[in-house]
C-alpha cells in the first residue's frame, strides 16, 4: 500500500499540485472539518460511488486516523485505481481545513 504523510500532502497542496483527495469519513465527521477541496465519499458508499472516480487519476484517501482510508486504498487498488493512504489521518493533519 502506498502511503503519504500529512506533511508531504500539505507540501503538495501548497505547491498547487493537481491532487485528488477523497475523505472516506462519515458525513457528520466531514461537516466539522475537512481538507480544502476534498471530496467526501463515506467508506460504506465507496463501492457504490467508485464509478465517480477516474482510473487515470491518482487519489489520496483520508479518514480520521488512517484505518478506514487504508481499507479504502486496499479496495480501490483491487479495482485498478491508483490510490495512496494519508497516514495519521485528520488527527495528524496540521494544514488548512474548511
């Protein structure tokens, strides 16, 4: 499983890199805070909404601590997607949120 630290992701965002962030937390968790520009697809709905994703793009998966996003990475990798898990999740995130 490919991983990226919160600091590495924050640096990519600050460099204005084209990054696709998927937050797999539940809707009520995301309404409190999320990484700017992240798309919310709760883990339980990922299988049903993966048609919204493009296999030619790279996605960074985010959750509260890194567990759910890790499961999302495993699932999406098995479906042929290029995905990376953000280690530490939002508990470790120090960048801007909305």
